[in-house]
């Protein structure tokens, strides 16, 4: 996951605690932020992802992208997913709560869904990690956050959220 924060692990003792923590945190996270979940001891150098691999790197992963107007894109995969970059974070025209399998980036192997409920987004993400890995302890997972950059010369919108706010919710 990320080397910037050595303690970016899911410090929750149960899957229910992880779901509650994530569900409570999502509404405070600004548009454009991507949260990637995967095995906590699995570290990938960004250069490695840029190399042309013949085979994708296998690992059960989940990703939540915070979109505009309280909508979330939840992606599930059995290979490492790269942080996404979208033309627009307004998915208002997308049908919520409908699974789709088309993946323009080919790193989302097990579907994605748009949801408007942070509790449902958290539940989909956590249930995927628990069921696909068979792990009984969510502390085996870590996360990485990609924060959206503001365009130069444009006013910043949203709260003053930082990754430290997210980590504080975990007790770090």
C-alpha cells in the first residue's frame, strides 16, 4: 500500500468495526479521493505498476472512489487496481445500486457499483474482502489513499479534510 504512512492498516478488530468505521468516515471525505484496500503487507512501487507486466499482480482488493453529491463508486478485484482518474466526479447520470461488469481499465475483475449510501458502500467493500480471502481478522488489510489535486487558479471546495483525519478515526 503506501510507504508515507507506515500505520495505514485497518486497525479494526472485527469486520463489523471496519464496516462501521468506513461508513462513518465516508461522508467526511471530499470528492475525488480514492481509497484502495488490499493485503497490508503487500507493497507495490508505483514504478512497478507503470511497467508492462504480462500478467496482472494478483491480490484481493477493493476500491472506493468518492464522487460528487454523496455518491460512491465501489470496485472489486482479484488483481491490484491502480488509482483511478476520471474526467468528472459527477456520476449523477449513472444508475445507482446496479452492478456492472464493463471495465474500461481492465483491473476491476469482479464488478463495480455506484451507491448513494455510505453504509452500503462500506458493506460491499468489507464483505468482498472478508468473503474472498476467508480472513477472520480485518487487521490483515491495509489501505492507501489517493487525494485529488486542485487545479491551479481554481477555488478549493469542500472541507479541510486530510488523511490524518481518516487515520485518527482508526485511533492512530
